[in-house]
């Protein structure tokens, strides 16, 4: 939930300024230009005095967070579990980022969150990649969250004993390795795509050369198919 603060100035300065005019009109003459000018000065003075004395009214309103859109079941039990576990992991990373004061650790957590989101998005787009992240989901991700939770608890203890300090240093030292591992996991999901694109480019270059559409004549070459078999291209 978010708290919205609204500030409203007091109305007393306006009432005070008006009262000056009313009082002068009731007690003294008010028909010459000099009278109007003098009362205007008095009225402004009363307004500024009351404005300095009277405090603004501040009201706070609690605005509930908008409801989160729930992921609709895909019909694939393993994929649905990955999506649910992924959402919990992302929420926990956000909590840890807010709870841990060390900025370096927080930066690493935010990087892990961004990479994890991309991993989940890739698998949601292509569920055939689920086996590639099984170890990531079953071990690497939960173990990372376990380490960060331990760091958070020890950090909140407010002591600098040998066990606490040593454990926190170990977590801090391994965070860079964990971030790199998460990024490699994401990169690995593009392996088959990269192979397909490389094959398409090689075939396209050869066909363009054969048709005389390439800048230079190309030699016959052998490339690897996605299944590891050779494809020999000749002009």
C-alpha cells in the first residue's frame, strides 16, 4: 500500500484579510483612493502575519496497491509450477533488496531479479526449454535465496561477531559468481536459436554467391546442422 500526503493551506489568513476590510468599513471612511490603498496594505499585512502563524493542514490517505494480474494456467503442470515458483522468487528478491542495506548486495539482487525474469519469459515463450532450467529451479535459485536470507538475518542482528562477519563476507564474495552463473543460464537458452541462425546465415551466403548476388565468390564449405550432422554446400 502507498501513503499519499496532501497539504492544504489554512483559510484563516483569507478571513483575517477580509476582516480588515469589514472592520475599516464599519468604523472609518472608505470612499477615497487613499483609504483603499491604506486598507489594502493593512489587509496584506494581516494576511502575511496569519499565513506565517497558521500551519498548513496535512492529510494522509492510504491507497491500496492495484490488484496483481494472476497468470492463467497454461495446462502444462510443470510450466505452471515454474511460473508460480518464479513469481515467488521475484517477490522474495524484491523484499531482500529493500531489507538489505548494503548497496553492492542490493545491486547484485536487482541484477539477479532482471536476469531471472528474462529466463522465465524465455521458458514461458518456449516451454520446450523447461528441461534446461530444471537444475536452476531446483537448486541454484532456491540456494541463492537461502544464502541471501541468511545474510539478511545476520545483517539485521546488529552484531559483528566472528561467525556473523565471516558468513556475510562469504555471501558477498560469491554474489558476483552467482550473477555470472544466472547470466550464463540465460545465454544457454539461446543456444539452439544461435545454431539455427548460424546455419541459416551460412546457407543464405552460399545461395547468394551461387546466384552471383554476393560481393565475392565463395568457396564450397561444410557447416554443422543442429543435430551435429554435416551439410556440404557447393557452388
